[in-house]
C-alpha cells in the first residue's frame, strides 16, 4: 500500500527544508519507575519550525527496556514520540508538516507555531509539572497550559502469571485568553475526507512488524478509528524484536480515537475528529489520559483488566 499523505499532513517526499536537528536548549528529563528509566521528556527541542516544535516523550520504554515510541521518523518527520499537538489552532499549525487547505489539499504554509515550555512547577523522579504557552508564528500566545506527567508502576496478572507494567499519566489544562475564543480544528474539519481528524494527544509508536489495534468490542484500524471506545490497545514489536502492548484510555467529552496501523503505528486522542471545538474566551479545557505500557502481546481480557486496575476512565 502506498503512503498516505493525508494521514498526518504529508508524506516524506513532500517535505522540504532542512532536516530536523534533535538538540535541546534544556537537557531531556528522565522519568523513572522504581529506579528504572522508562521515558525521557524533551522539553525544549531545537527543531525547524515546520516540524512543530513542542515538548515530547521519547524514547519511552517498557520496564523490560523495549522502546515503544518513534521520533523524527523518515515518513513523517514532525511525529515526535508522545506529545500534545493540534494542526489548526485559530489558523496556526501546531502539529508540523503541511496544512490541509479546503478545496486545495495539503500545502506548505508559513503558519507553524510552537508549544513552548515556560517554567517548572515540579520535578521529581516520577512526576513532572510545568507551564507552557501555545504560540502563533509571531509569538503571540494562543493558549496557556499547565501540564502534569507521572510514571506509575503497576502489577497485573497475564496469561503467564504476574505482568510487570507501568502507566503514563498525563493531565493538562488549556486556558484561552480573556478576550479571544480559540478554535481547535483538524484536516477533517477543514474538508479532508477519510477519517483524518487527528490532533490532540498523539503517540507515534514504533514497530518492527505491522502493529495491530483493538478495543473491548472492535479490532483493526478501520473499526476503531473515529470511535469513542472506553479504551484501545496497540500491540507492536520494538526495535529489539520483543512484543509490547500500549493500552490507552481517557477520551474527553466529544473526543474520538485516531488510529493508524497500515502506514505507521500511531494512536491519538483527537479533539476535533469531525467537528471543530472552541475554547471560549477566558475558559479552560482539561484533559486526563492514561497509557499502560507493558511487555508482551496482551489479549483483550488482560488489556481491559489492566485499564480497570489502573483506574482508567473517561473524562466527562
């Protein structure tokens, strides 16, 4: 199957400009579970503006050491591990890559902003909290954000006995300026057909073989993409060839799952999958997402049990 340029803003052949440089003004912060490093948080990446500079988690690992994220991949250089990214925030592209223009298609535009870290509130081995600003190309603030991340160890039961795993917790509050509504959109809301309503919390996974996705009641990209299932799981194989499973939960009211497995492995909580969403002037939007990271290929029953045991729920 050929690459899907619409899936996340354009294919690799369409990219122009310099290659991204993975450096940072501030060194990545490590997240630990019981003394084991499970993720690095790149807070201030020095990337070309067309790659949507923003804080991101990469590499993320299982407790067994298998890497489960990808960043700056050849097919979509603006995919940055696990991050918050929206392709249309009052007309600013905070996703990276080309912008989908109604009746035109994907087009390179000088509309890229950045999500900038502005200060720490907490830094410990397993918990981080900081302040951010979502800025337009001229540096004006579109949204203020407060973000909390945590790495929590879990112990569940799998078919072969005890199943070590850990959970990433992501909580954030987006605040609109007092004098301006903020509209969140996607290629789908701008006229792109085919279920490309991406933009929100997005996890670019890595897999040495085709990944597969499922929920409690559906299996496969076509069935799960665009759904409001309570949780979804992605099973892949890391660069080391070992299987891993990611289990996501925490859709907000009106959110939908964005899934890709055929072209690349990725899971997202889409804020504006079919309709734009507005944060009214002076109002806030809160998100709370959880991702269980486990070694091995889990089945439906085990994935669901891990979500339940880790307090998974839907934000309403």
